C-alpha cells in the first residue's frame, strides 16, 4: 500500500521535475512512473518513465479503472511488451522561458 513513484512519492504544489527519467518498478495504492501522488500546481517536463507501475486499489471503482486502462492499452497497441525508448531525443529547454 501507500504512495510510490519512480522519482518521488508525493509532489507538493511547488515541485518541479524536469529532464528526468525512472526505470523503477513501483507498486502502491497511489502509484506512478514518476510521481505517485501530485498536489495541484507542480510541474513535470521533458521526463519519462519506463518501469512497471502497479496500483493496488480495490473495489468497484478501481476495477472499472483497471478495465478502462487495459482497453486503452490494447487499442493503442501497448499490450505487447515494452517500447524501445530513445533518450537522445530529449534536449535541454531553450531560454525562451525567460521572455515571459
């Protein structure tokens, strides 16, 4: 049970994750490849996760979410194993953000 994320379990509203990746396998009541539980206001950019994620929710709502996720995974062809990821396509952000 609990909160589990490949980089951090709980990210508060001031959190910022960028240019990061995780290959960790995570399992928890609240689970995510990068962040297990995020409070509104944080940001994640140019980051990815490739490890397995297992959320261990129970009850009818958890079952409906599991079924919906499984259908979406099959519809998009993501049910046949891992996808090869290329880290060379990630580039540092430009200075354009300083214009605002």
